């Protein structure tokens, strides 16, 4: 109905105004929830004033109402995600967001046929999919309590949830990408601050030592991989590490001079620390 479409466009303008208001995130989301909740009340008043005449109008109404419900569900879910987002490291936050992505994936996997039907734009099963109004109460979802049962069916609610989860998937992927970019930027800053200021031979000695004792990737990391890592991390070019190692083998004395020096310095530091107690 044109009146319902006009209402939807009006609500979209209100949402846009809120989003442009520079409110704190949770306050912005709360206002959006209230706007869509009021929109659903208005939708009910419209239908009470102009009752649906036949099955075709009912189907058209339920499909149109799904757009309203989906927005309400979307903002409620975003609010829940953000209010429980850990105030911890980026990695912990990403784990929180990814767990919600997995739930969405399970929902789509469990409703694949239904999802494909609606994504295809088909209508031949609309009458079947949109019947059984009161059965919506049996769905195990707290959001059911916020939706007027007389204006929703199991399947129309499921349509709303599908639309909402499509939006939510975009929201979560964007949030995760933002954290990944920030994490990558911080890692890059750390790498740029770290520079190897010892001799290249000493670093190659360290690399071969780590590879020899098998402490990186359970011993599966080869010299080439380790060399590339240390070159990138410490902003240094080591050249042909293999040739340097062959030269080290020919040394008559102190073939592990860097490691010997490290051990000596570490023990001295421990001895000095012991004196402080």
C-alpha cells in the first residue's frame, strides 16, 4: 500500500537524522529502536483503520511489514552486540564479533531453502509461507515478545529476521575489518620502531639457533621463513644467510660468539639482580 511505503520512507528520514546527530553509539542505536518500534505501532493503527480485505492484501501487508520488523530486529541485535562487546584487546573484541557472525551463518544454513526463495523474488509459495499467525509464539526468540502477534506469522517473522541478519552480517564484517586495520596499523608502527642494531652475522646466528632447537612452528619453520620474518620485523637486509652460515662453520674459535655473549650477559644481569635482594 502507498501509505505504508510513505510511512517507511518517513521513518528512514528520521533514522538518517539520528545518525547524523553525532550521538554516542549506544544512544544512537536506542533512538533507532524507539523509532522503529513506534513505526510498528503506527503500522498497526493503519491496518486497524483500513482492514485487509483478502488473502492477497494480507500477503502484501506481511511482506511489507517485514521491512519494518527487520529494521527493529537489526537495531536490537546491534545494541545487544555493542553493549556486551568486551572492553579488551582488539583480538578479544574480534572473537566476540565473530561468534555473532557464526550464529548468523547457522541461521542462514538452517533456513537455506527459505532464504533462497525470498532472494529469488519468487511468489508462488507466499500463501504457504505466510499462514499461521498465532504460531509465531512458539519461536524461541526473545524478540517475539516485542512484536504484535496479530501482525506476524512464523514465516513473516522469519523473513524479517533474514533481512535483519543480512544487514547485521554487513555491520559485523565492517566492525571486524575496522579492528583488523587498526591492529595491522599498530603492528606496523611497532615494526617500524624496532630495528636490529647488532651485526647481521649475530642475527643470522640467532636465526639458525632458533631453527636448530625447533621452537618456531614446532620446528617446521625453515631458515628462509625465519630470515624473512626477522628482516621484516627488524628492518634489516640479511642477504644470503646460508653463505654466512657456511663461513661461520669455518671459524676455528667462537663459532657461536653471539649466543655465548648473550648467555654471559644474561647470567651477569641475574647475578646483579640477586644482589638487590
